[in-house]
C-alpha cells in the first residue's frame, strides 16, 4: 500500500491530466463517428468544436470523482464525454453574434465563423441533446438502478440548465454596462452569482455525475458537490486574474475583460485580493474532501491547487 | 365492458384533445414556477413560448400512448410536458434571424422579437435542458428500473438530436434553393428525410416515451414507434397541403411555402397526390396498432384520422 502511494505521488499532475485528457479524446472520437441518419454537415460542425483542443477539465473531474469513490475511470468515460459536450455547446452558443460575438476561440475561428450561424446554433443543440443520450447509455451499461439513473440525468440537467449554467449566462448578459446600473444593483453579489452559475454549476455536476456512477453515498456526493462549488469559483476567479496579468502568449487572448469594462473579480477587488480569494476557495475545496481517505482524494486535491497556480 | 366502450365512443375527439391539452397546460404551469436560483428574465422568456397556445400534440401523444399501454395519463404528465418543452425550444431556435427569420408565430411576436436574440437562444437551451430534468424526475417517481429510466432518456434524446429533429432541421436548411441544386440532389428522398426527421422523430419519441413509462413490452414499443413514424409523416404532409389550400383565417399564415419556393409534398407531387399520400400514411399508422385491443388503441386511431382531416 505504501509503495502504491509513493508511486502515485511520483506521477506529476501534468502527466495525470495529459493521460486522462487523452482517454477522454479517444472516447469522444468513438462517439463522433457518423450515425447513418445524421447529415454529414452537422457532425462536422459538432466535431469541429469538440476537437478544438480544450483542457478537458470537466470530463477529467468526472473521472477523478468516479475514482475517488472507488470506481474505475474507464467506466465513466461516456459521462465524462457528455459533460465536455455540454461545455462545448455552451461555448458555441456564447460565441454567437447575438451573444459575445467572438470570431476566435483558442486561436481558431469560432463555430459560426466556419459553418454559419444557423449550423452553429444547431450544432450546439445537437451536442446538448447527445450529451443526455450518452450519459443515459452510460448509466444502463453500468447497471445503475432507476433512482441513480434518474439522479445522474437530473444532476447534469440542473447544472446545465436555467437554474445553473444557462442562468449564469443570462446573468452575465444582464451585467453588461454594469457601471451604469442603478444603485439597487449589487455588483459583488451579481458577480458571485455569475461565476457560481456560469462556471461552478457544470463543474459541480461533473463531480456529482462521477460520484453517482460509482454509487457513492449521499454524504460523499455532498462532499463532491461542495468541492465542485469552491473549485469552480476558484477556477473562475483565477481566470479573471489571468486575463488581467497573465502571459499573453500562453493565454491566447487577455486584457479583454478590462477593455470591455467587464464585471470581474479583478475589476471589483483588484488583483491581489482576487488572488487571495481564489486561494481561499481552493482551500475550501480541498477541505470539503475530508470524508475521503488521503489516497482517494489526492488527485482532486492536486487539481484544486493546480486551478489557482496555472498560467493559462 | 360494452357500456364503457359505448360511453367512450360518445366522447368526441375534440373534447378528448381539449381535456388532455388542459391537463398538460396545468402541469406546465406547475413546472414553470420560478426556481430560487433562476434569473426572472429567462423564466419569462421560456414561459412566453411555452404558453403561446400550441395544439399540444406531442404531449397528448405521450399521454395517449401511456394509456394505450395500460398506464394512467396523470402519471405521464411530466414526460408529456418535457416533450412539449423540446418542441417549443425547436420553434424558438427555428424562428431566429439566422434560421427562418420569422417575426410572428401563431399570430404573436416570436421569442427573439420580444426578448432579443441572446435571451431567445438561451430560453431554447434552457427548455431543452429542463425537458431532460423533468423526464428523469418522472421516471424516478414512477419507480422505473435503471434500464427503462435510461431507455426513456435515450428515446427522447434520439428523437430530438442530430440523428432526429436537429438533423431534420439541418436538412431543411440545406434544401433551400433546392430548384438550383445539381442533378445529384434527389428532392423526393431529401423531402422525406426532412419530414421524417424534423417532424416524425419527435412524435415517435413522444409515443415511445409514453410506452416506456407504462413498462410496455418491446413489441408494443415497436408498434407505437411505427405508428408515430407514419403519423408524423401524415401530419407534415397534411401541413404542406393546408399551407397551399387551407383557410387563411384558421391557419394564421399560409401560402408561405409557395412564396418561398419551399420543398414540400405539394410542390413535388401536387395537392391531390399529396392528400392521398397523407391518407395512406394515416392508414399505415392505424394498421401498426394491431397489437393493441380496439379499446386500447381507439384514441390513437382517432388522432390519426384527425391528423389528415383537420383544417388548421
């Protein structure tokens, strides 16, 4: 046992993230082979954004949570892929001219710039729908009972929907021109709402989904969800900081928040206070994992540290 | 038994559709009460289109299929509501400027005309996501086993996604300017694909969902699915005919297909042949229900007749 612990500790987080990200990519490749009934164009548009080289944070969290609760990573790959599909659909829709109107993402043209707005909207719709199909397949393959099968879909839908990620996106739209809002508008509360919903909700759902697939107890699911809430906040605050002070080459684009007078942790609290808030949330995330053993929770803890230390 | 049959036969289809549509509306009202975490604006935008007065065909088919398989209509109401949410989301996204660019639907301003494009896109996303949440709740409340809980979500996702309704919408976009396509383009085959996917797929999913919730056997699910396929085709061909020759007052808008040089059964086959094709499909739909008793399948059969006889 001691030997295993030492060996695992020797694996760097970087190799862990890279290996798991490759597993997720391989699963996605299998899932994006054309179905006979599907127009070639929609598969192309969906694949373009799915394989645009993201960090695969959400699917990795599904796998890590699943393992933390005693499951095997490969058994949760479809649900991991589902969470990445939902994240990707949200980016496609966010980039649309009616929303953030972005031409580039990760240095490549955005979906609507390549395929047109209509197909981009439908590619997002297709990804969101396919995510539920694939998660449901996973629950049947794992032999989950009806209650857990339902809980899996509900956790994902709650995290993604109008009281989760979609709600956060709405709040983000409504924060535009926030400096000219009347004094009833509370920017600090509003910003916390945005980050909790636009980012943390789907991260919480990723962790819960991994736990549900591993048949975790209620108390363990609660711990994963609390971890996800703090991790999501830490991640997004760290993003705000990186946008303000990060290395432009590594980030792709930065400084855009300030240029757009966006409501961010940096604009409200300054860089130093924001950094400290991200650290506090990362510590809270790790503290939530006390119900697990040190061997079980090690990767989730290291991911929490990475979240605030990363430079891109 | 004989007495019950006679009594039921005396209820007109019109009263049946009206009563069931009211049950669906009441369920939707319960489901669209604001969740604490939800911005008020997104609930308003989703509710605007959900309560815009549709025929409620898909949810009624969920309920009718559920009863046909021995279930009680009220037990399938959440799934019925879910299918209406998916139908509604598809209309909101179809109406967007990047898609059909429609200002009016059923005589009212379309969602994006009232709430703006960004919120309309998100309202659609929110409805699609909520549909899966509510269907999953229904499966847990009904105590479905894991296999059936998964089948329910998969049936709905298959019908709605890129190999179903979204795929049909893509094919519809790609049929624009069909008269100038090269000779490799087969308009008849393409049009059947559009109608089967854009319309019939979600109708099939509605029937399958009602059956799965009632724990129907594979052969009965197959019968419901076959019925749905033909019913969906009949419904859409009848729509093409109504657009060409219907009563303008009852239809709201008509003649728009011809004005837009749209690929329709009327433009390819003429009114008389199209009418005959709709009748043939309605007969095929009814014939598929042979595994059920006359009492069980009566409403689905009457709905098939209504589909081609309606004047709006």
